[in-house]
């Protein structure tokens, strides 16, 4: 099934656009969030709203080139009122995300937030304990190196996390430059 015709869950009823992903198809690193917000739904591009501005600024401050990343979300349609995607919605979009990962074939995946981290690693982790570390994605997602950090939207409610995400991404850049991971 082509993604533009997807009707696997209820989210298709209220979407303006499907937000697939953006970036080079040969990217070494994929950045995966949870779901599109209002601006993303309007523009059909991930991370262009408030959280996207925070992400762009943080990437610039750490020297990571956003245009070298392939950026997407676990689900491709906006949940009502920006609520967390539910299990059924994530299951409905799973094949789309698997296809993206297979096509891009990144060396690294950066999971932004608990929803992306859980979906990709299969583990119900506490971000406060695992941020700034690598885990492996499940076999379904190609057993890729998954770097865990907070979602930039979390900084809207907890300003202290801005520094945490910045440090996590600085550490990632350093590890990426050296070509090493903990797993």
C-alpha cells in the first residue's frame, strides 16, 4: 500500500497531509520523533513547528548539520490535540517506518523521546536513566544503533532539558565522529 492512500487507522480522517520524512536518502543518521504536530500537518514536513525550531537551534549549537539527517516520525499523521499516538496507530504506521529505515539504511538512529525509543527498541525505558546512550533497535527495525535522547517538545515544559538534549547531541556527534558506539 502506498502511504498517500493509507487508511490503516483513524488518524487519516482528520489529517491535512501525511508527513513522511525529509532529508537525504543516503543519510548516515536518521532522527525519529513521535508524531507530526499542527505545523507539520499543514506543511507536510517533520519538525517545522515549535519543537522543530528548538531541534534546529540545538543541532546548530552542536555542529550537527540538519540537512545531512533524514528526519521522520514514528507515525505519519497528526493525532488530535497533539496527544500521544496510541498502540493501534503506531502498529498501523510500523510498516511505513520499517520501509523508511530499510531504504535509508542509516548507521545511526537518534530516537527523540520515550515513544520513539520504545517503538524502535521494544523497551519501556526511563529517559532520565537512558538518555545519552545507545541501545539497539529490534530486529524489525534492522538492529540499528539507536541513540536515546529527549524530544525537543519536552523543553517547552521543562527548560532544563534544553541543556540535557544539547549535551546528548554533542556526545552523539563526538561518538559519530570517532565511529564508535557503546553497543
